[in-house]
């Protein structure tokens, strides 16, 4: 009798395995991880090809702004990568903290995307470039984040899976 109760408590602490729509959330996080790595590599390559070594010596304001934007993008992507790896780890370990980490990651992504858009619109205004397509990624983050956030908070499967 005591063993049965202990086994039931143990199985409740383990939670259900990752199934169904949760795999879509996991796969999308892995895809995001790959996207961030590719974007980070591309941004660092462009940064190194630019005249970044003249940042402190130049009087060219556009160059300083461009280099500052590159640095912001690189730092934002590195922080995002760290948060995403932490979130993925808690996802596969089925930790209860996963849901809050995921929502924090979405919030961070929205904030950094808004700042990125503002910086690039400012730079585009200075150079006369078209900045009309900058907001498309922000809309995607908000839509996907809202759907996944609602599912993770209200769905029965996530509540029974992430219990550790």
C-alpha cells in the first residue's frame, strides 16, 4: 500500500512524456537555434568586413551608427542564444520552469526586435533606404509567441508534462 502511494507520487513528479503539439514547440525552438546561429555568423562576418577598426578614429557618423547597430545585433543574438539553450534544456528535461523560460524568451525576442527595428529605421532614414519590410519578423514573433504562450499556459498536456 505504501509502495503504491510512493509509486503514484513518483510518476506524478515525472509527468507525461513530450507528445503532440509540444513537439512542434520543441522543433520550432531548434529551428530558432539554427536561425540564430546562422544570423550571428552572417552578422559577425559583415561586421568584420566593415570598417569597424576605424570606429574610434573616424568622424563619419554613419560608420559609427552602423558599427553600433552591428554590436547591438551581435550582443542581442548571443544573449538570445544563451536563453534559448537554457529553455531547450528545460524543455527536454521537462522542467516546470520551461513555460516561464519560454515566455521570457518570447518577451526578450519581442523587445530586441522592436529595438532592432527602431535602430534600422533610424539608419535607413539617414541613408535614404527603404525600411518598409522591417516589421514582418516582429509580427511573426508576436503571433507565434501568443499561440504557443496560450497553449503552454492553458493546455492540459503542457501542464501534465512540465512538472519537475
